C-alpha cells in the first residue's frame, strides 16, 4: 500500500512486468526453446511469482521437452560450477520447492553425473547421489520429461511447472566455495580417509544409547566417551601422518540444519568442530555450516553434532513444563547455552585424551592446526565472527544446567 500511495502522489506508474519469451518457446528450435525456458526460470528466480504459471498456460500443448533437457543441462552444470554438491542441492530444494521439483532435480543430477567416467568423479559425489537414490532410470526412446511425468502421475502442464520451479531454484543458488573437484576433472579426485568401521560402530553404539536414555547425566557421559574414542583414533592417525612426507590435505563438508533456531544449532556444531581440531562457518541465509579439517575429524564432527542436536532438542522438549519454557526466546537461549557448555566439556575431554598421548605428537598436532587454518582462510578469506542475541535468562540457565549434569571422568 505504501508504495502504491507514493506512486499516486508522484504520478509515477509501476514498472511493467517483463514479457515472456513465448514466441521463442514455440519456435521449434531447440536452442531458442532452451533460452526461453531459462529466461522464464530466471524471471521466477528474480521474484516474478506468476511467471511460470503464465508461461505454462501460454505454451500449453507445445513440444518443449528437448529444450527443457538442454536448459536443465546448462543450469545444473552452472550450479555445480558454483560449488554446490548433490546433497546441497537436495537440501536446498527440500526447503524451498515441492516434492515434484525436488525429484526432478535428482534426475537432472543423475543425468549430469552419468556423462563422466566413474574414476573421474570424487567418491563423495558418488555417495551423495547414492544416498539420494538418483539414477538414470528412464529409457532413451522417449524424452525424460514425458517419462518422468508418467511416473509421477502428472499432467504435461504440472510436469512443466515442476521442472521450471526446479530450474528457478538452481538459478537462485549463490556461488559457494569449490570444496571438491568437479566431475571429469582428471587426476584431481581426492583420496578420503575415514574412521574404520570398528571404531565407528563403537561410537555410534555409544551415541545411540545417549539418544535413547531419559537421563541427561548418562547421555552426556556417553557422548563424552564417544568424543574420547574419536580423539584417540585421530591421535593414532596423526602419528601415522607425522611419518609421511605427504600428509592428507584438509577437506571440507557442509552440514544442513533444520529450522528453527539454526543459529543456536550452528553454534553447537561450531563447538563440536573446535573440540575436534577443525573449523566451521555458518551460512545463515541458506541454513548450513561448512566444516574444514581432516576427513577423520570431520567424521567425528558430523556424528557427534548430529547426536548432540537430537539430545539437546529432546531434553529441551522434555523440560518444557511452563509457558515460558515453551517460548521461542527460551528455547533459543536454552540451545545456545547447551551448545556453549557442551562445547567446553567436549573440548576438555579431548584435551585430557591428548595430554595422555606421546609427547612427540605435539609437533604433528601443531602442524595439523596450521594446515587446517590455512585451508580455512583459503576457503573463507573474509569470514567474520557474529554473536547470537539471547532474550531469555531462564532458558540460558536451564540449558547450562542441563549440560552441567554430565560427569565426564569416564571411569
């Protein structure tokens, strides 16, 4: 209303909405159709909420499948060049578009990756596609869009709408750090060293018990034991790396957070990251944390932070007995305090474990820290620290007390 009133007073008319490239879409030329589809997706990405619906209505019945495929190939390649990985695109889609557009993106990613020899695709790219069950399931005798619509029980208009929504999301994705080599980058795939299955099984077993118990003290003692095991394993690995002329380079991963209270949850991940000799940075607009460190340490961060988020949320909900304890201010303060204190205690558990390690390990740990800091500064040269505003002293106190109940002596 305010904008309209100003226009009336000044005599200015609102800017006309950009025209849709309908003629190009109906031209029958694949390249022109692809450009038209990309233009519509761009208009939607720029905030024209009706662009897709208007376009779909005006091209009803036209043959656009070849142009859609070409546009999709170009736009998904751009998203990957912008640093987005399959899991990142899926998580962004899950939060911002419907299930049909999300499913279309999975097919688009599978088609893109299928072009490259397996040996030229980093194992993390492959594992992320596997977790999404993204495969080239359609046959070559019919356009993908038609087969996809049949599989999803969609009309042609519904399928086109979903596909355009998917491409619009891809266009909105900002440029990120390239944390893995692109598929097809020969000779540059990374060898990843993960925690062995035996140790991983023990850690997961401890955390599963921590998540299932109703006693906060027991839960956090089990979590501390898991931290101790991961630290001991990392120390053993550091001793091996110290004897090598070419120690592993720091890696990077992204952890996506569920709303609400993403800043408090990001703080918890940051605290776990510090306890495991790694670094973290939070991208608030999209709701994910990028962690930088050795693969083993990043394994620890992912496993521990995921479990601790479950434990913190469960404890917070179980203790919600008053109107204040169910408020947003309280819960944000609770999770922030919990993250702060748990981080301190996990760091202490890690320090105690390192103190018991051989003294000749200290130079190796110092070298490791320097490599992680250098990698972090390379990825994020303009990173800055940001605080969290707390508006519930009661929530802060309760969160701190919940974290303080644990006994971390592990005897």
